[in-house]
């Protein structure tokens, strides 16, 4: 009996020991060892060099190849393309990849497991030294992409990426973003599980295909090159169409010259393995097709273009149905598509947001069956009406989540592209976007806070994160109420006969003194927290901290002080922005010189100006939609979205109920504030409100694109509707019901006042 008890205890100890067994891949003395297949795609070798450099920084010694290696990288064709698996077998760490990119992602996952941030270079996030790296014997992770092609569009690069590249990091002829810069961009994309790029193409920027070695660099990093909505068949019209040589970019009158122009690029890339061909046609830059006046003429002309492009691809590349083709129904092209344009079934339809993060259209039931699938072109920065946001990246994470989850649920899973003016400044927003493209279930509406908290912890450590998160959460709330670029309450692209350069000037802002004071006090508290956190950092993280946290927070706070304070304080705030920007450009021994511009396009809001406050009633009296008394099935709270930072998304026919009291009989104003989403299904965006079971009043949030109503909605991040009601003293019930899909409720209030303009 005692012997059996002894053996039983020993067996239990062995089991416990096996459960806690570890594979040591760095012991503090010897280099990490690895083994690679003999023949691999170039992207694997790129990732290997990145991983070796990461491990050098973490351990102090560079990994070495060995026949008896701790880490073995293998090709596993049974895995999904781009997917990878990491597990332990026979004391070895096995990294399997479904293709070259999968193997590369697997290697770089080891960097993450060792504590290396994807922003190690772009964010100056210096990894912490480790004297031991271990992996549990039962460790296993298998990952695969949710979206086939995932990447960025480098757009509006004029004030950040381009001057930094050509003047600082990669000296080159005027206008050129060089191969060295593109290599760093592609490496960041690899670390973020991305595989696609639309290169920079603004006036003054050298076309990607004119830069020697640029396409080869993309190939070596596993990056598929495409082009934007106005650049057919991999051509950059702004830099590559020579009107003096070729004539007008007019398909109606100059078709043969346009064909020859496209053929030249097709012949250049015909041997490339990965190409992404945008089809259709617009003007030289972001304008309508030349030579066509009426809508019917434009429709017929665009249909001819698409048909002809299929034949050009067939002749010079191969079967068009086997090529990755993208059609982008953006701006006026969307109306032509809705008119009945015939786009081949194998072409990917790429939907767009309204430039401010609200997706305008998604695939309907029939379009979801297309073999070419669908994609989304999504803005994290923008140049245009009603106002640019090209300085800081402050799109609320909840908006990114809500819109992209809707897209995925509509089977938009072929191509996701985020518009960024600079990948460094895009930061967390870009990583969230690409995290969802890689694994759509990595976050949901009720875990966004946790996702962002984890990001802060990875970048700056647990202790700092715990102190910092509430402050940064508040920062996103304030930016959701008004982006820093929008604080002047000005607009761009107005009538130039009335406004110089088409720009309105900073004058009066529709805030009361109380509202202004609340905003300034909130920023002051955030800045105090930032100051308290800085001494808690590892010294080597100071540059990362300044660029990622301190600069955007302090600069945004100073912008609010500049606009809302008295003249003396306003001027001091203006000078503070200039000083902060100089510090940004000189940090890390000048590594980022010319990257940050505190006045993109020299818009009035960036000048040394302040505003006059208007008179009226304060609105922080609002009640948040998430504080409901009851909700129907399917109502979902979306964290980090709206002025409430907890907006509530409702399915069609979904309902929220609230109880409230009024202290006197009389006339009241019920104001409801919703997220200014788009119907995205060609339908309506209706909801109803009812008090005490009275006849519901129906509202429609649908606004014509670029109408004044739409402009005000995207500038303030809310769509407001008001109702005058007569209420008796005592208890009442408010019911808000979604009559269509994509209704997201943010706030509401009941107050005794006259109707105000919305």
C-alpha cells in the first residue's frame, strides 16, 4: 500500500513537472541557434535578418545557424497561405509557414514573444535586455489571416514622409522617397502581418516604378504593390503622364496613347509574381475623367475602359480572371457603378469610407457572392473638405473597430487598405486596423479598452500602462469630441470668390466659457498624468514615449489652449507647439528631422490665432447611451467610440429604454446624438424616439455627401436631432429604436430651452 502511494506521488510529480517543462532558447551564455530550409523565398531571408537583429538587441549576441538548432523553420504547404504555426517537438521550437510570408511572420512572432515591439525601429521602442528566453513545452500558436491582402496607402506625404526621407534618412533627388525608406516601411508591414502597399503618389513625389530597385525591394519583403483609385494598371499619372509627349489624358480623344502608356507598365511587371491591378479610370489626379460631360457619357466611357483593360491584361499578362484586379467606386465613380456598370465578377470591389472613417457602401447579398470578393479603402488621415486631419492620428479605436467589423461581416475580406500620411504617426490606430485584418476576432466592442491597454503595456511596461491608460482613454474622448485639427471650427475648399485660398478663418467657436473650461481642465489633468509617468520609464524609451504619447497629448492640449484661451495664453500655446515640434524633429540625434510638421498646408487653424467663445447652454449635461435601463437583444456597447466612449450599436429593430425625471411641468427639448455612420447599403439610416409610449417620431441620419449637414456631423463626431416635447413633472420613459441597420447611439439629453440650430 505504501509502495503504491509512493509511486502514485512520483507519477503526480512527474505529470506536474511535465506540465511546467520548458524549452530554453537562450540560456544567457550561448547564441540562439536556428535551422532554415535550403531554398526559401526572399521574404524569409528578409525576416531572418530582422529576427537576428532583434535577438542581438534582446540577448546581446546574434543567433547562429546550426544543424542541431533549438529553432527550426520549415515550409508547411498544408497551412493557409500567409499562415503560420509555432509549437514544440522533441525539444525544438518548430516554426511552420504556409508560404514564404507565413514563414516570415512566424519568425517575427518569435521576436514578439521575446518582447520586441513591431515599432522597434519606427517607434524607437528599444527592447528590454533578457538573460533567459524560454518556451513552455505545451506552447502552440496557429495563426492565419482573416483578410487576404492587408496594407497601407502612403498618401498626403508632402509634409512628413517625403521631406524626412529625402532630407534626412535617405538623401535623394528632390521628391524621391528612396529604396532605403521603402525598405523600412515594408519591414514594418511585415511586423504588422501586412502584405500590400499603394505607394506614395502626390504631386512632387517620384513615381514608385521610376525608383531603381523599389519593386525588387517590395518583392524581397513579400509586399504586393498596387495603386490607388485614380492610378490604373500600376501607373502613377501625376508623375508619369507627360502631356507634352503623349497629349491629353483623355480616353475619348487619345485612346491609343493611353493604351500604350498602360502597356508599357504591363510589360515591365509581366514577370513579377505578385501584382495588384487597379482598373477603371479617373483624371490625372483625384478628379473625374477628362473629356466626358454628362453622366451617361462618363458611364459609357468608363465601361469601355474596363472592357479594354481586360483585353490588355489578357494580351500582356495572362488570363484576366487569374489576376488580382481592384475596382474602386470612389466619389463620382460610385454613382456610375450604381447606374449599372458591368465590372467582371472576378474583380475585387473596393468600397470606401467618407474620408472620415464612416464606410459609405458595403457589399449587398448579390455582391457578396462575387468570386473577386470585396475590399475597403479606409482613411486614418485626409486632405480635403470639410477640413484636413494631417497632423496627428486621433481616429477613435471604437470607430475603426465598428466600421471594419461591419465590413468583415458583409464578407469584405479580400483587401483592406488604410490611408496614412506617415506610418510612424499612425501608430496604434494603424496597428489596430491591421490586427483586425490579420485576426478579426482579436478584439470586440467590449474588449477595445483591453486591446489598447495591452498595446500600452507592450510599448512602455505594466507599471506605466496602469497609470497611463485612463489619461489616454480621456485623450481619445476629447479628440472624438473635436480633433485637434478641427478646433478652429474652420473649413477648407470653400468658394474662393469669398474665401482666400478657399479657407475660412478662425473667428468664433460655438462653445460656452464653461464648455471651454471643461475641455482645458481635462487636458490639464492628462498632461499632469503624462508628466508623472515619464520618470517611471526605462531611459531608452524616452524617445518612443515622446513621439507616441507626449507629443500628441501636449500638442493637442496646446491647440485647445491656443484657440480657447485669452490672447496671451493663446500665444504661449502657439509657441509651445513650435517648441514641441522642434523637439520631435531633433529627438534620437535627429533621426526624425523633417518628419513632423505642425502646420500641414499652412491652414488657418495652425496660425498664431485664438477665437471668441459663443454664448449658449452647455452640452456635458448629456446622458450616455450605455447607461440604459433596458436593451433589446443584439445591442452592443462599443468602447472608445463617441463622446461617451461607450456608444451602443443597435441591430435593425433594436431598442434602448431610459427612465428620467423632470422637476416641473413645461416644454422641453429632447436631443439625441448618434454616431454619424453611413447606411452603406443604399438604404436609409432611420431611428425613432418615443416618450412615455407616445407616437414615435422618426429621424433619418442620411445626409448627402459633402452637404453642410454631413460636414458638421463628421467635424463633431455626432449627428444631432431635436424634438420639442411637453412633459409633466415626474417620471418618464424614453425609447430609442433602430429602424435600419448601422444605428449607433452615443448620448441624449432632455433640457428646458429653446430649439438650437444643429
